[in-house]
C-alpha cells in the first residue's frame, strides 16, 4: 500500500518504520491541501494532522485514495460526506490525551488566577513588587464543564482536587459522574448562569458551532472566566471581545481559535487576503484577542506531551496496519 504521512516532524518518522517492510511510505512536513494534492495522486492511504484541508477538491485529486488515518481525535478537517461518496475509510485516534488536555485546562486557569504571565515577566525584569498581581482562589469557585466525555471527566477529577464544585452539561450525562459529591448535571442555561469558570469540551458540529454567542455570554455571571481547549468555532469571538470589553468575562484561556490555521504564520495571513474562503472579521478578532492582556492563548498545544504524542503515533500506525490487513480500526466512516 502506498502511504503518505503529512505534517510530520523528523522525530516522528521512526514510529512508522515498522510499516516500511510491507508498504511504500513517504514522509512530508507540509499539510495536504488542494494546492498540492495532485502531487500525491498515486497514494492509497494518507495520515494527516489537523492542519491538512481534506475537502472535496483535495479528495478529488486523489483518485487512488482508500484510507485517511488522521492523527487526531477530531475530524472536522475532513469532508466526511465526500469520503463516503468515494468509499474512503476514515480512521481517527479516539483516545490519546484526555488527561493531557485536562491538565492544560488547569494550566491556563492557574495562569489566570495567579497572574502568572505578568508575575514571571515582571521578575525577569528584576521587579519583585507584588503590586497588581493579586489573584483569586480556585477552591470554592464553581466550575462549569460543558461536555463530559473523556476529557471532561478528567477535568472533573482534577477540579475535585482543587475543591471546586462542578456543574456539568452533556446531552448524555455520565451516571458515574452524576453520583459524585460536588458534581451536578444541569441544563446549559443553568450552567452558564451558575459557574464562575466555564470550560468547553465539545466537538465542533453544526449544532455546537457558535454555541457560546452573545446570548450565552449575557446569561453568564459577571467576571466569569472562559477556558476553551476544544475547538475555536465553539465560541463567537466577536461576542467574546464584547464580553471582555464590558467586563462580563474577566479573562479567557484559549488553546484554539476559529481561524487558527490561517494565523499560524503572518505570511499565511497575507496570502489569505487573496482567498475568499476566510472570514476576515473573525481573523481580525483573533488578532485582537492575541494582544489582550486578560486573554491567554496557547498554539493548540494542549495535547503536546511526550506521552500523548506517542499514543497518537502508536494508534495511527495500528490503524494503517489494520486497514492493510483487512481489519480497520477506529473507524469514523
């Protein structure tokens, strides 16, 4: 089977070595997209990460493609309808970083609650004054967890150690979580109104896109903290900017942004000026958020630990090998 692996760092290549005895494997640092897809017309399987754009145009340029083994849990970068029409199997990595992303949530939250960025920057300049660095305790503050899948459950576990009562929302409540002291499932409106800190753990779908909009912010407590390590599209960033400006939101910790793939490099931003598919108002809002002192943004790195990356690679190699052997694993469609 001819396999092409995209968005690969040098150290990751070794993980795919076991496939080379039976398959032709090529390695590429760049994402796969419509502009370069014709260069890979002969491949039968691809393994992209989240920045590849596997839309219908890209898939149409790959006539021999039979498998997409994405190295991610989410698959919103893949046109599933087009894949189904073409009979292309899509596999993902269902589980790799539940605790990893949950830990990042609290890294962002502690950065906010203890003013860590300003404190560290100040002491590096030789200024040891605590003036203006007063933070707040997490103990006793109510955490609202929107989505209690694998990551959300780990967030609840960690919240217990901090002494934070939890309001949870999910279309399919977890009975084990519901039975715990300090955890209460409620409707989304009640969670928004009752939480001091809100953290999002939902996939981005037609139903969840823009879920946290102006009306949602209106329902929240004044001075709420928002954490998003899930998908940028869950939050209306224009509404978030207004909520930050009027004090409704005290601070935000974001590992994801709606137009994130475009703003990774300024050259990409300039290039995007000649492409119509980007939402320039949202792109501008992203850039404003990047420069706000009460907004703390990380570069979609919540998953990025040695252990989680190893789990991603091991699962992806197993997905590729399983498909080649006629036993597909972790199938999305």
